[in-house]
C-alpha cells in the first residue's frame, strides 16, 4: 500500500518539475508514475526490510513515444527505494540511452524538482584503462610479449603510433584531463588499441595491484557503491547475476531494478548464457601456452612451488591438446551434412535437432571436459601463488614480476573457463521439463584447414532470468515503447519468464497517428518469396518514393538485398544514399543531418540496428520505407531449436514465435517516423503479404493507428483506403 506521505512526495516532485520547466501535465506520464508506484508498494517486508512476498513486484509498462517514461520511472521508483532503503539499478540496453540518462535526464530532474538523490555510472572493467597494462605496454616486458603471443592473430605488437597514443593517455591521466574511461577518450579507439591497455575478465588482481589506489575502475566502483541510483546496462546486470549477484552490483535482494528498452532483455539473456569454442584456435592456443610456460619458468622458476605448478600446467596443456586433437574427427564428420550459414556459402553449419547430440559426441565432450578442468585447476594454483607474492613483499619472486605475469595467467584461466562451459554444455542432456539448449557446429575455411566452431545456447532466457533475477530481486520495472506483440504481452512473458502476478500496463502514445502519418502497402508486385523480383521492384519504385530536399530511412532485413538495391539504382540516386555498410552509426546520422540542413535529399540505408535508438525528427525523416516484414532468418539455430520445442508441445512455431517477433520489429521500425507531436510523414512497407496472408491483418492491427492506403506498382499515387 502506497503511504500518503509517499503519494504526497511523488505528486509534489511532479508538480514542481512541471512548473519549473513550464511544461504541460501529461496524462500518460502521470498514469505511468501511479501504476509503477502502486505496484512496487505492494511488496511485503519484514522488520529488517527484507522482502517476504513470495514473488517480487514486477511492473511491465509499455509506454508509447511521447510519454516521457524516463522521468516517470525515476519520479516513482526513487522515492520508494529511498523509503525502503533499497538501491535503484537503472539498466539500459544501449550506450546512447545510458549517456542520455546520466548526462541529461537525471541532472535535469534534480535541477527542476525537489528530489535529492545520488547517482553513479556503472560499467564493466573492460571499459576502463588498466594502469599496470599501460605501464607494461609503454616499457615493453616479457610478460607483455607473452600476452601478445597468447592472443596470436587477435593482437599485434603496438605500433609506434599506438605507443604515442598510450603516452598521451598517461599524460591525460597525470593532468587529470581523463579518468580512464574508454567512452570519454576524445578519439575513436579500435578494439586492438584498447585491448592492449584494458583489463579483461580474470586479469585484474584487485587490491593486490600496486596501482589499486589510483585504479580508474575501482575509483568508479567506490563511487557507485555509495549512490542511491546506479545507471548500468543489461549486460552488466546479467554478468553480476550469473556470478551469484552482489559481486559487481549490490545484492539483488537489496535492489529495485528498472530495465529500460526491456524488449532487449530476453535476447540479452540468451546471449549471456550461450557458449562457443573454436577447435583449431584452441589447439593453437594450447600450443602457444607451452612456449609461454618456458618464459614464465625462466622468470618465476626461482620459486620452487611455482616451478612445480608451471611444469604440471605445461603437461596438462599438452595432454589437453592431445586429447582434443585425437577426438577432432567426431566433430568433422558433419561437414558434408552442413548447410550454408551465410550469403556467400563459404561458411556452413550443422544444427542438432532439438539440441540432442549423439551419445558418442556427448561422451567425447565429457572426456575433453575433464582435461580442461585439470588444466584450469593447474592454472588456478599458479594464479593463487602469484597473488601470494603480490600480497607479501618477501619471497623469491618480487611483487612487480608477479604483477606483470598475473594478467597472462588470467587470460589462460578465463579461456579455460570458457572452454569448460562449452564442453559441459556438450556433455549433458537437457531436462525434459525445460526448454532445450540449441547446439550446432559451424565450419569455416581457414587456409588449407577448416575452423570448426562448437556452439551451445539456451533457446529462452526465461529459466535463467527466473532463477537469477525474478526469484532474487526486491522488485523490478520493465519498460519500453514496444513490449507487446500482436496486441498482448504473451510473447514477452514466454521469453522472459515473468511470474503470474506480474502487473502489465499499456499506455498509448499521445501522438495523433491517423492524421500525422499514412501507412502504404502494395496490393501486388512485391512478393519477398521471389528474391530477385522483389529486389528489382524496390529498385524501380524507390526513386518515386523519395521526396526531394527531405530525409528518408530505408530499412532492410537482409544486407545482401540492401547492397543489391543500392547497386541497382542509377548514379544520381546512389549519390543521395548513406549506407550503414559505409559509415558508423554516429557518423551516418551526422552526415545525414548535415545534408538535410543544406536542403539536400538524403537517404539512409540501414539494417536491424537502425530500427531503434536513432532520432530523426522533422525533415530529417519524412518517409520510412521498410523492404519487407522482418521475419527471423530461417537457419538461425536458436530460433529453429525453439521452434522444434514449441512444435513438440502441439503449438505452431510460426504463429507462436515468428509472427509476434516480426510484429514487434515492425512496430520499432515504423516508430522511426514520428518522433515529436509536430512530425508528419509516410511509412511504406514493400511487402504484399500484409494484405494477402492470414497473419497480415494481425500484424497491421498491432501497429499504431496510422491512416492506411494500398497501392499497385502501376498506380503508386492512385491510392485506395484499405
């Protein structure tokens, strides 16, 4: 029950914000605030503030464009959290929204309301510079060389230009002009440059490090622990939960989570709990380890215990490699039965029906698993011994030498752990009561050999999210502009494992969709089942759809079709196109706006990642053109295995998965048109199946209530109301 005092506090904060910013009351925003506050306040707690309700309150709110959902959930959740002495974990799916919340939304709220709370940004270690690695790379050492060798082709020895860059980083840190955050560095850093100086999982020695007191990451972590509201991302939350919770972020039972862009959470959950291993790459890595052990023994062999453990690890690496090499043929034998996994056809894959492996393969996987466990145990003992030398100044190995070699061993441990996770997934049988894991093998030419990649992934995040999140957290809010599919929340519930007492609310956008935008669909001539014909039809029609001097967004489900359409247009049209293949997202948007500001025509060609997270109001986008209904790729092993499981339950996977998922994607894509209440324009979906197939009506009815028109290829501008 929401207390009168909390009601008054929330209402006063909202009124003050509206008054100070000279805004109008938004009924949808006020409703969202009330729904969240009422849901979360239903939690039952004991005298110590611990949740005793069997389920945490979960509030799912689909809030259409223009609601102002960020302010709504901050105004409702933070007063409740402070009253209950809980932390707020605000998790976004994209860096753009994370930065907007940190740099704009929260400061604006604090400035214009009476709210008072502290907040901090949370990022993983990999986003921060490591002072020890920076020192190593600048002075060059045997441990740094060993680390480069461990990565093999993944890392190159730093160039002279890179060394200048690293010196600039050091100078910026000394002058307090930079805090070691990759995202705050003034120029774009490629992954190779950054990996040389950033800590990856397993490499950080924590408070044993000689640079601990000045560590960029731990300074940020200390600030985070004191904050009332921690702005994180979905991946970081999932990483913390998979470690048991409370390792990176505060314990889940003491947290109220807000998942913005929550439609990403099910897929993020699937990806987070998936595993893979490249067999040829692993054999090469195990080979390199033998060489690296020799260098380590030369520097660390003065300590008797370390020398013994290094020798045992070397033997374990050789044994693991021999066993893996011996059993390689069992994973090669499916090459002839594999199917194309990419447009070029040079990469193929074999998927195991329902994720079920042959008994012989499971047994071999278990044998290999035992070898990797032995190797990981030996590496752990080396790592622990190095920690001893970092903690104690006395001994045969000085602290700096131990510290230099610790990240090298950390890379080995992390890679061994990843291998163990995959081999475990390949050696077990799934429990029949739960959704299965997808398992597949990918084959890719690698010189004169073939790289073989084994992959395993859950087909649903529901079980993992239930075990790690919904059963453990104090409360949670899930929100996005797109959470329903075909007009209900069933698809989200199935994929996320939301419990039966979850509160679902849909708050429509205040926009006048009918009078502001028209939705045009072809009656005939645009059948995506005819790939070549459909592509040619788009090439012929596109010039007629583009309005001169304005911006347009053309969205494709297939990179190949996007490229073919661009190639098929004449030079005049090609000059107006900015392709996602040719520019980064940020640069593409900048160039596009620059063109439109000059009164030029600008057309963005984009794929799925351009269907959300971009804001092109007014003339920047007056026409959104969608090539076809964005159904999932039919050979995706995770979706195919999920489909088999659903079919086994007597349901239709196309209707249960493909259509709802396409519906959500189409809502997101069409949502790129109207970004403000004054925007107007057109959405054209070049797919006649929306009018001809049985599922088309359901997809169309799930879209916002745009004015609908139908057309033929021969009478584009003679439209008929559909």
